């Protein structure tokens, strides 16, 4: 594949300005390795994994990508801030343990004070030859400015309201957010666009708007490397353009409602939302969710996905997804350039 040169590809030493976003319950070392292997950049998700389990995941990456012991690993790992707030004071602090594994990048999101973790990473890096690339999700000009100017992060992930999984409930649409951050921080860090992106043409448009790359989550759910269950993937394949909803209802029944203020999640609409709209209280909704799960029913599955879910309708290997996205991105950029020809 012919490389696409941006500040992000140069920073990460990759050929394709595509990042597989870290996705708890969906993306592990298997997906991250598959994406990195073909010239893009994969993140695995720390989620609720222990330090021991995360070390196993990095060992798998090293084996798969044939990375020598003691050398940096060409994948990243994503941490959720409020989970770090729980684990770091515990007997199993995970951040330093992960830094010992030498990931190329760390992605931070959804915390009351992510700056302290940026500082911790920078402090750790003082004693070694290379610097960990730090990504931070932002959904407003204010948070972007803080991350860039106060914390000194390396990459801003501009996440629009279209994104699947969790994000700021008051985030603007991606195109508006990207333009606003670019205007506010014209000489700031590279910006990776995130939210509702599933095609190469969209990536090309975002590059033209000034993004240095694109972070895709939902698109990589449609891969065998994603650890979503077969019924969850079947639900994704059936989904249409209006199949998602933003709400905390899925976190409430899933017992994961510890997100910071003004944060909610986008998932496939199903009977969980029907229960909410029927006016059922949380206790009754929990009873119905637990009974449905115990019975192996599929009408109350928690399937996080973005608005672009309706643009994909088949399961494809992650490597093929990256190649197809890269090809379409290049073709779209060439087509746009022709508009300027006499």
C-alpha cells in the first residue's frame, strides 16, 4: 500500500492514518495486532483486566508481530479514567505495569482528572530512551485546549456525538468539533477524528478538513478478531442507519454506571430501551435484563456501536478492512484533487 503521509503517520511510524480505537469488551491484542500488522495502528483496551492479564496480552502482541523482548511494542492501550481511579490506589495498579511492557501509545478517556495520569506517564518516561505517545479524547474546544496546553498530550482524539460506546453527551457533531478545534489550536497536536466513521471516503474528507488520522471503532466490530459474541455480531449486521441510541440505560442494567458527569453511551436499540420508554423503574428493568441474560435471549444484549453501523453488513478480517479503507481513502483523495484540474 502506498503510504499516506500525515503528522500522525510520522509520529507512529505507520503507513495508514487509521487507528483501531480501544474498545472494552470488544478489542483485545488479537484485533490490535491484526490492524498494526497491515500498516495502521491498533489499540487494545485495558478495560477491567488485571495487570497479569494485560501482560499476557502484550506477550501475545510480541509473539504475533515478532517483536523482540525489551523493545517497544507497536500497539497502544486504552485506559478509562474512572477505572484507573479505582485500580491505581489498589494492590494491583495497572498503569506502571503496562508502561513496563513498552506500548508505543496510551489512550486516556473519561476521567475527572486525566492530567495526573499524563504526568505519571511523562515521569515514567524520563528514565528511558523513548517517549510514550499519549492520546486523549476531547469533545469540546475547552477540553482540547486543556489537554494540549496544560497536559501536553501528543494526540487529540476529537470524538463527535456520532461515536459508539461512551462519550460526552453534549459533544457536537464530528465535523463541527474538528473545525472548532482546528481553529482554536492551529499549531496544536495532531487531531484524530472519531465518531461514526466507517468508510474510506469519510476518512479522506476528514483528512481534507485537517485531521491527521481517523479512529474507527464500530467498523472493527465487524471482524472475526473482535471478541463480540456471534449474536452480538448478528445484531450489528442487521442494524440500519437509525438503529442506535445514546443513553445510560445499558450501563444501568449492566451495572457499569460509574461514568463522569455529562457522559453517556451509544448502543444498538433493543428491549432495554423499550423497558425505559415503557416507564419501568430500574429495579424492574434489572430483573428483566438479568432474566433475559440467564435465558440466553438476544433482545436485551448490550451492543455498543456508532451511527455508521448501518453502512456495514458483513464480517471481514481486520487486515482486509484496513486495506479496503486505505484503498478507498486514496481513491477519494485523488478524485478530490481532480476537481482542481483545468
